[in-house]
C-alpha cells in the first residue's frame, strides 16, 4: 500500500488525490501516484530495543484555540469506518468459534470446549467494549455538531448587528450578547474536539526498512526523524554487506491527532558534519484507522527512488484501557484438541472413583432410611 503525499502547506479545505491507504507526499498535489512493487527488506535491530513510548498524558496537545470542523468531519468518517471494520472482523471470529463449538460439542473433550468457551466470552466482552466506545464517539460528535450550529447562528447574528446601525442601546446589547455566545460556543467546540481526539486510540508503527532501487549501498547510514504533533521518533540505521539493515529502534507508539500530519525527514549521514537531506514529506494519517495491520510505503524523494516501508497497527483503545481480547483474532489458536490436559475419558462416562463415591452415598441413604443393601 502506497502513501498519499501532502504538500508542505497546511491547506485543510483543499481536496487532495490519494490512494486507498497511507501514501507518500509528492512535490505537487496533482502528481499521479506510483504503484509500488512489493519488497521485503531485512531489518535487524540492536539488542535491548523495545517499543518506544515517548509520550504520556501530559504530552498530549492542549485544546486548540480555533476549531477545525471540516477536518474533524473527515477524521470522524474515517474513524467510524475503522470501528465498523473492527466490529466485523471480531464478529466473524465469534461466529467461527461458535460454529466450531457446535460441531465439536458431541465428541470433544471438556478441556477443548472450555478453552473455546473462554475465547468466545473474551471476544464478546471486547465487542461490547467496542460498541460502547463507538457510541461514546457518536455522542461527542453530535454534541460537537450542536455547538457548531449554535456558533454559526451566533456568527450570523454578530454579522447582522455589525452591518446595521449600532446607535440604539438594544442593538449594542444584542451585539455584545451575540459576541459572548460566539466566543462560548467556540470554546466548547475546542474542548469537544480535544475530547474526541483522546478517543482515537493508538498507532503502533513498526520499522520495516528502506528500499532504494540500486540507491542503497553497503556502508550507507541513514537517520529518520518522524514528527507528529509533540511526539518525536528518531532512529538511525546502517546498510550491511549482505543487504541487511540494522536500526537502533524498531517500534514506536503514536497517539492519533486530528489536525496534525505525520512529518518524515530522511537524512543520509556521510561524514561527521556532512549530512545530506534525502527528503522531507508530510503524510496523511486518517487512512490508518483500519482493523488489520497494514504495510505502507512512503516516497521519500520526488522521483520515488527511495521509499520507506512501515507497518502500522491501529488499536482503538489507548494504553490505559487495553482490552484483553484485542489480540485474539489475528493470532493462531492455542487450543489443541489432540493434546488436551484434561481427562481423556468421555465427559458423560464417570470414572471408577466416581462410581465408588456414588455407591457409598447410596448405601448411606439406605442405612438412614432403615433399609438393607
């Protein structure tokens, strides 16, 4: 999947042609996008590198001073599509497990059915959490739309009173009241926009490598700097003789933002003080709200001779609200019917010990009633 390229100017109302996913930024807005041939660069990392979390709740962006309703509409539509896809994927997994339970309920062992039932209940809890999360986002967006309509009405009133004759006292009081309402509705929109931004989840970005098409040579060193609002990620890599790439960092977690774009700068390190900037692009992030992990390719330079490959996984919940069943869909099942740790006898057949226990209970009952066994 290729990456849509945005020009360096931040024009939010201009329609930009882009591919079906995260795409690299070209120098001109109308440049046709290139289809990337699949490549799998080998990436290795230094020992001890872990997932970087260079942010906390205090590092999040403060409420904006000017709302961006057009941009929020675009992000909301992409977010709803991502949540719908998440629900569909987990619903399919739930139906698959339910069918498997029905088919194997007659002849399967208790341990296998118990593990399948645990997975079904875990996915059901996750689906309920997703539905509640989607309803919360809908409520915030509806409240935002109400404040936007009130703000537009106050703006029209201010415009009408300003163009008229402000000589009368009633006109001046009405103008002051309309201006006060316009300011209040604007602040409410900014607060709701910030609340909605905190419900966007996380982007887990994994470094896949660079593809140079005969540009990369053994011994070359590159520095990649990513900027996403107040979040930063800097990593350095080296091209080995066997075409492997060694990077000092491999993963990073970004908090999605509404009005910001992901900026990527690639620099080739030639000597101590001689660095060459290969490319500096700004990329759209609203297409990353997807249920399954997706590999994206960014055109670093205008000619497309150097591309950056990233694997992006979207989690609809942040690190403080991690669901336990989020990773049950894309992983191989851990239940093995052949190697069950439970009793190998059929469920309805009691063991010899259970039979002796039942006989002793029956004898005790007969003795209490005065009978003989």
